[in-house]
């Protein structure tokens, strides 16, 4: 199973405001070039939320539908694939107020279920997912600092630092 981690710091915002902006999956195609399309089937405050995604991946599209759970009180968004190209795909967004700023942490675990190709597919999928999140958050909130290594253009970077 491959683990994806992306951490960011959004300056001068309130955590609840950032939470409500990052959950707007319908905006991701305009924010992140890897995203071909998103379809929001139901979203907060509905009790059973889901969305479908298509990301440019290698020479085709990576597709999945996920169940989304928006936990406003704890500023978490949990998701898990219900159908699609992954064998397993699930994760969590965690947001927290850090003084005047907001820390954003995105974590996901995935597995294509093809052990013989994991050395080829997994690093590419990790990069695509990580860049997608970095682009989206940075373009929603100018001035965002992205921590760690992200290869995409136009994504602010701080090298391999760790957020406070």
C-alpha cells in the first residue's frame, strides 16, 4: 500500500473557511491541471456524500467514485473509494488553526492491486495525487506554503521543511 502525504500552511485564514473551500470538489478541474473532471453527487450538509473523479494518468485517465464524509466540528474530510481503478483508495484531510494561519494535512493510502506493476504505477499515482492537492490548495489560497517535495509548476514550495 502506498502512502501519500502533503502538508501546507495557508496564511491569514480561518480553518473553517479553508475547510469549506477545499471540499468544493467541483472547482478542482479549474484549479489543478491533472483533473479532467469531477462530479459531485451529494455534498455537505447531505448525510451521504459522494463524488467521482477523473485524473490524467500516464496516457489515459485514472477514475474512481468515493464516499465523502465532511466532519465540520473536527475539521476533517474522510474519503474512501467505492468503485474505480484502485483496488483500495482512502484518506483524510485534517485542518487546524495555527495562530493566524491554517495547517492543511492531506493523507491517502492506495493500492492498485497489481504487485508486478507497483514499482511503475505507484510513484506516478503518488505524484499526480500530491500535485493535484498542492495545486488546488495553493490556487484557492494564494500565499500557501507547500511542505515537502512537489514537482508541479506554479506550486509554492519550501523544500523539505516540516510545518510548525
